[in-house]
C-alpha cells in the first residue's frame, strides 16, 4: 500500500515540475522555478546564521553602517525593491563577497581593504544584488531538485506517511552558498551591477578597475590571501571591456553627466581597518597556538598544517591521514560536554577517565565513530576553563591511529592558561590612509610614507595602481601599519 502512495506522490511531483513556473523579476519572463520567494527568504535566514557563526561579524559600527546604508539605497533601485535586504561585514581577511538567497549580502573586511573607491564598492555590491534579483541561487536549487526528483518525491511520500524524510530544502542552510554560478549568471550579474550602480549615480566602470586589481593580486608570487572572489565568481572572457562598454551605455541612457567615484570618502571610512589575520583571535608562533582573547595556549604538532577559523582550529598531518580539531563546545562541565559528544555522534566508548590538565578539570575519551569514510578512532579531551569547555578531537582511521596517539596526547595535554603579557597584548595590522607630499611615482610616494622596499609591489596593487604610475601631491594612499 505504501508503495502505491509514494508512487502517486512521485507522479504528482513530476507533473508539478512540468508546470512550475514563476516570473523572473529581472527579465519579466516566465521561467522554471520550484523555490518560492518565501522559501528563498527562509534559506537566506538559515544561511545567515551559519555564515555569522563561521566567520563572525566585523565589529566596527562606522564601517558596517556605511556599507549597510549604501546597500539599502542600491537595493531600493534594484528589480526587487520590496525585499528585506541585509548587508553585513564579516571579520575575515580573505578578499571575498557573496550573496545568500532572499537578500543577504556579505562583504569580508578583506575585500573592503582591497577596494579603492565608493564606486568600486557600489559595483561589487550591485553584482551581488544582481545574483539575488535574478534569483540565480533559486534557479540552481530548482535544477538540483529536478536532478534528484526521485529522492525528492520519495521524501515527500514518506513524510505523508509520517516517516522521517531523506532530505529537505530547509536543511540546505549554508550549503546554498557553494552553488556555482554559470558564466551566463556572472555576465547577467555584471550587467545588473552596471545598471544599479549607474542608477545610484556612480561611475560603474570602476568595477572593471577592481577586476584588474584582482588580476594583479592573482599574479603575485606570494599568493597568500588570494581572492576567493575568483573561485566563487568565474571570470567571463572580456569581462572588464564589457563592463566599461555597458557603463557608457547606461550613462547615456540615464543622462548621468558627472558620475561619482568618491575615492577619498571611501578611504577615510576604511582608515584603521584590520588587515590580514587578527592575532587577538588566535595565532601560531614558535610551534605554539595562542588565543589571547580566551587566555589559552597549546603546542602544535610539528609540520602539521594549521587552519584557524573563528569556529574551529583545524590541524592536519603532513600525510593528510590524521586530523585534530579544537573548539569551544556546549556543556556545564567537562563530563557534561563529553556526554553530549557521545550522544550526538553515537560514539562507541573504549576508554573514559577524568584527569586534570594543568590544574584544569578534563574528561578524556577514546572512542570509535562511524562516518561516511568508515570507522574512525578518536581521542577526545574535554577541558573546562572557568565557565567555558573546550574540546580537542584527534582522529584517524583505525589502522593508522596508533602512531598518532602520542602526538594527540602531547598536544591536548599541553593546553594551559596563557599568562605571558607579550603574547596577550598583540595587535593586528591595520590599513592607514596617508597623504602624499609631492607629485611623484607611486613607488617613491610610498617610500616617502615609510613603506619598506619589500612591501612596495603589494602596496601598489593594494592601492589599485600600476608600477610607475604618477601620483599627484596630496593624494590619499593606503599603507599597512604592522602590529603584533
């Protein structure tokens, strides 16, 4: 009986797929669409929670208010003016900007440091708004559902019978951010960016200047901090020339005679912005990981790769066959946090004991956890420091675990309170805005502002300029004030 019910539901879904259409806000044409605007907004809201948890917000009221005000103004000029738009600045050094469905737009402090005018910001902002107004993510999700129509239909059929389903649109969450846009989507977003920025009164061709800056960043020998905007926004052929041509057309169409650039205004806003990784949130030095904000430290395994994010510190062995994860975890005590871990993972406990780690109470577990890659052996230390519980998890495949167990124990057992004022009172690098004294080449101007020779090339690029470019007197330039 249940098979007949499921079959009828699947047939109903298939019929629904053939007639599911909606009017695209940008083109005005009917298009295939399974995701309603309400579902799109719900997805954006769910994604927003994950994004903020993963990256954290940049705590600078002046910068966030500036970005938010410009974003709301441009959102009102878009094809979806009634949408509840949200513009947020993330505390991340990577050069990136992205959009979640339903009107959630994100800029990292890394991309704000790389931009050189309000017109460039308006262009990038218009591009991300364009992905939302054209419903590119919703289109991708709709196509993904068609590809999995059997699973999708079975999921609904099981739900009808009161049996837990296999998948859910709402469960996509932050995963929708990793849907790759096509070249046609990118071209359309560029075109919409030109339209929206021009309607807001800006010189939209400045977005092409920023694309060229990204290209120069991409060609640097030192590729640390390489823009993620390249990987998430594949560059169509002749992207810059298309933007410049469309900018001229829109200026003629709107009668815009003196488009705004607002370079100095923009640079004044980002003066003092944190540049690169913020050591106050955590840093590795001399084989030790320090987190000044939480006053803790622990040794790092030699030659292991460290990836530090606000949510978790990830360490990977040189052979990539063992991993250590460190993070704060929920729990009233170390034992309570350990129990929550066991319940959540269905871990098979091999050993459990209570021991102190540098006078801090801890619960230590050796367990086996099933995963999609097979059964993993996991050594876990749950350590309570004041009102917070922190967890280490060292894991590897069963047969590979024994050689790593001592490495795990040495790392976890080295956890202790950070007391050294020199390690606590570290300061981040910051963008500083300085004025040139006389007309000269950009290199000489930067040298006069005390930029060291080895930093000249990257600082020229950071200012969106080319080698040998002449800079007039009293020009504002970005320099980096180094902290630590």
